[in-house]
């Protein structure tokens, strides 16, 4: 299952936040299968276009979009103190990734690559 309404909604304080998270999931990945990983971890997931998904929980909401090559682009909003939690989850899914967290002024605040 790659879509699910089960799971917590994004926290009210994050709903008004501009996107502060960008990243890439590397490898020959199927976007639907990646969305399924998030669903099994208790996140919500919905199709946002023919081949993209939006996944979310109370502290993060991101779009998963297939890139021109084998990678998946990831962008959205995250509670800044939960970046390590997201990185741990992606590692648990067995994914290779790069994440960038930005501050309110658009400056790079932190990077994680695995």
C-alpha cells in the first residue's frame, strides 16, 4: 500500500512554514515503493501527481518526485530538531540519501549525507 490517510497531521506550527528541507534519495528507486515505506512507518501518504507522492507525519511533510535519472527528489517542511530522526528513518529503509535543512532566511543550516 502506497497511500494512507492513517497517521498524524502536520503540527499547526509547521503548516505555515516555508519549505526548509531539500534532498535526494539515490538509486534505482520506485517512488510508490518509497511512499509505502513511509506508510508502514505510520506516516500519511497521498498521490500528488501521476508519479509523485506527498508523505507526512506531525513533524514533517515532504513531496517525493522522480528525478530525470534514477533518483527521487525530496522537498518540504520539517521541524528542524527532527532532521536526524528523518535521516535515521531513511537509513532504516535502506536508502542512500542527501538532506539539506535551511533556516528562515534560506541559508543552509545543516547537511546530512548517507
